[in-house]
C-alpha cells in the first residue's frame, strides 16, 4: 500500500530541493538560513512568480537565469534605515570612536550592507568625528542589485524625515541635509561619502575572511541564520578583526551561545557591541616549565 507524503512534508522537500538547486546552479547558498524564515520568503517568491508550487519555481529558476535576480531580492532582506537604532550609533560615537582614534588608519567592514543605509550612516558618523580621511570602508552583500543601489546612494524622499530624526537622536553634530541633495522625489547622498568605500560581493555562508578590520558592522543579518551558520559568521568576524577591534550586531542578536563567544568580550551588552579579545589558554595546558 502506498503512503502519500503529507503536504507539509512535501513542501519541506520541495524547499530543500530548490535551495540545493540554487546552490548547485548559481552558487548562492541559503541552505544554512533559518528554515522558518527562508520558507516564508520562498512562499513569497512562489506567489511573485505565479508558480503553482515550489517545484515549478525550481524549474523556472533553473531554466530561466533571468529570474534569478528577482528571487535573490526576495530571499535576501533589504529592509533598513539610516541610523537604525540611534542609541547604537550614539554608543559608537561616544564609546567606540575614542578607541578608534588611537589608530593611524582604519578599516570598517559593513557586512550585509543591503541598500547602503548602514554604510552611509557610518560614513557620516566618521566624517563628523574626524575619522573619515583615515578610514577605508568595505561594503559587502551577496545581492549584486542591492550593492548597486548602495553605490548609487539614492533613497525615496519620504524616508528622509525618519533618517533625519534617527541622525539627531544618534548624536549627530550637523544636519543630515548637509549630506544630500533632493530632487524629483528622491534624495541623492553626497558622492564623497562613498569615495573611500570598496563595494564587493561577499557571502558569509561560503566566502573566506574578507579583510583585517577595526570595526565590523553586521546588524540584523545573523538573525536569519541557523546556529551552525551563526557560528561560521562569528568565526569569520573573529579572524577578520584586529585584536581589540569591535563588532556591532543587531538588537536581537547575540554571541552568548556562539562557538566563538570566547573570542569576544561584551563591550556594550545592551547595544550589542563586542570587542575582539585573545581567548584564554586551555586549562591544564603547558606553562613552559
């Protein structure tokens, strides 16, 4: 007697096969993302492409490479805002910047930069604090379309009021309007803000250490990863930071239970800012005697 697969089990199988197909065909790896989160986005993609089921979506993506950018846009989260969580940026300004001032040159990695709001927030903060001229910014994402938007630095004008209020609450020393020009319903941010930025495709899932950095900002990205992928990302950040370098995470993210937690100290626990430290030696190790 044949036993039919339950619909939920069939959907899970289809999702697994689709993620594997995307990885095998295009080398984008979403297999380590939180399954609940990625399943919701796959369902959104199925509706967007008007496919009967995920198997039909898989067939379309495999045989129509032109549909891939749209699918990647749905599978990657591009929701952000400038100076999001202003208290975090105030903490950077007041507590982290004094440490960064001690370095003759700086590298800042904005991992998962999406459409660039986080990058421009940091560039403005560093300009206001007199650190911009000695800093190289690296803005990375797996979504090339998002990287192009980040490099353009153009945002809908109706978002600027929120950006302005966030900037004020973050301790901004100037007016946000000093950094953009408005026309035709859009705000274009000053090109000089990205003059010291390298935009590059990079995946926390599969790529290696990106660059030695003094500050890494990866906010509201790891929350979409499963535990194994969170461990991998934290390992990359640990290897990428100079000793004493800083890591900023999102408000709902933590390293507390991460495999690499010992590589970091909580610098500002409530603002989710960590500092790279040397791990303690293993107990019972040789003391050289």
